[in-house]
C-alpha cells in the first residue's frame, strides 16, 4: 500500500468516525487535536529493570520481548486507528464463564467470572486439579469480564492450562444490590476477591493481571500487602499511576469518550436503584448524564457519595504512591505504549519503577491504550508476553522448590 493511498484511506476512515460517533464527544473538532500522519516504523521493545543476576536470567527467557518486536496491524501504527478499531470494528470474543456472586456485609456484591482451561488436543474445557495455576484478571473503568481486552487475556491463558477468574466490581458488568457503585480508590472488595481465590485454592500459584485502572488497583494492593503478597507474579497493562496527570493530559476527545462510555456501562444499567441517591445524597442522575468531563462526573456523584472533600482529594487518593511501588515484593511486568492517548508516556514514573528490582518495564512505540493489535487479522498481542513472563517466574519457583526438597533430603 503506497503512501498516497494510505493517507486517503485514513482520511476516509476518519470522516466515517466523525460521522458515526456522538457529536457530544467533540470529534467534529478532531482535526484541531490529532494528526493522523503515517509514522515511521519503530517496533523495538524497550526493557527497563535492575540489572541483577535474577533479572538478567529472567529477561533472557522473555524472548517475545527481547528477540521479537511489536509490529502493529497494517494501517494501525497510529494510536487513534487502534482505538477506533477497538471501539467499532473488533469482533466480540467468546469465553464460557461461570459466574459466582460474592455478597458483602454492607449488602453490596461483586462477581467472579470463572473460566476453565482448554485441552489443546480436544479443544474442550476440563476441570483441573486444585493445584492448577490460576490467572486473576482485574478490569479497567469502563467494563468488566465482558470486554474484549479481558477476554483476549483469558482465552490465551485457557489455552495454556490456566484456571481463569475475572473480577467484576460493584456495578461493573454486575447488578448493583445497593445504591453504591464502584469506587476504585477503595481496595476492600479487590482484597476480598483475591483472598477468596487464595483460600479456595491454597496450593495453586496465582498470577494477576490488571488492565488500565485495574493495574492501578493491583499495584496499590500489592504495595499495601508488602511481604504478605501471596501472588506468584503480576502484570500491569497501561497503568495510570497519577490520575490527575492522566486526566489533564489525555485531551478532551478521549476524556469525553471515556466519560460517555463509563456512564453507559456503569451508571445507566443501574438507574432504578441509583435514583435513591437523590434523597440520601442530593445526587441528580439527570445532571450526571450531562457531564462531559471526568471532574464534572466525580463532582456530581463520587464526592457526594463517598465523602471526599474534593475531586482532587479523590484523584490523589487513587494514585499509585512511590512508597507502594517500592513495597512491591513479587515479580512484576509493567507494559506501556508510548503512544497511549489515555495514559500518556510522561505519566509513567520510570525513575521510581526502575528502583524496585522486582519490576520489569516493557515499553512499545505503538499500541494505544490496552490495544496492541497485531497481524493482518488484528489480534491483541500482549497476552503472549504476559504469559511468557508468568511461565518464566513459575519455572523459577518450581526450581526453588526442587532445590529445597533436595536440600532437606540431604540433611536427612
């Protein structure tokens, strides 16, 4: 495809987007904010980590990150094109979930969607042993286990022998049983979900992946747990470390879309029960529906409902603190795309992350926000390097156990 045709193709698709997407998102002003120029190819993956012996051995086995390059799907080098495909053109992936509702003391509930591993020969699900490795997936702000960015990760894990479980917060792809929706700053529900899995399968290695805000929650949880972190390893995709920075830098086009999608997925399905907030907290759903910016949205509901003094206090309480990053005690892979329009590259605190020897950062030039499409038939790329990282750490743990058994036998 020559350069002239490519530019024409992009412009036609861009016009189609402006025609179809709601005018409230401001996409009719897209030309003022974004340029869909075809960028030069730069598919190298940059790794950052403390160069000790353990990490050097570990990285040497991460061949999908060291020997390969991330190459976006044709015509998807620009982050807007990946975002567009993700929103409007990607086919819905299928995962056979079994839902478990977890009832909470305050009357609320969240759900765990379980998916069994798949036999590579028969291509059928099977019931694994209690010791089978587990993948725990945490969603972002705009959708739970029903979203393709979650399903892609789970499908790949199923095919590699993992028992999978996707966490759905209150009101996220889960019916609200009280008029209290999801508040990502609070980690109580996530902690209960993780401990529920650990208590049920005490001898199984548990790996956790967080996507976008889900990664923010995972890192804060891990930082709070310190040495009590029972996960074998973790991975974070497109982590928003500083909420204020991300909101200020993402631009009105993406912010408007973000707010609209959040309302559509997480507020609108629960309008009947949320109407109670009018009398109890002076929260008007009609005013909430008119909000177009994240600060406006949180001023109308989050601040009033959860008692924050201001939106800034809520945002700052949701940040991944440097001390929490320092306290991460388990192997952790953090992936980010330098063209991410939601969590822009200058929002990634690489100088803080690099100080923790447990953390490996993998940065790609392209990939947008939790997209990373590759291939002529676009498929998400990130599940493969994430699982390779997990398998590498699992092999290390198994070797340690074997060495410990041998040592104990020798002492006998």
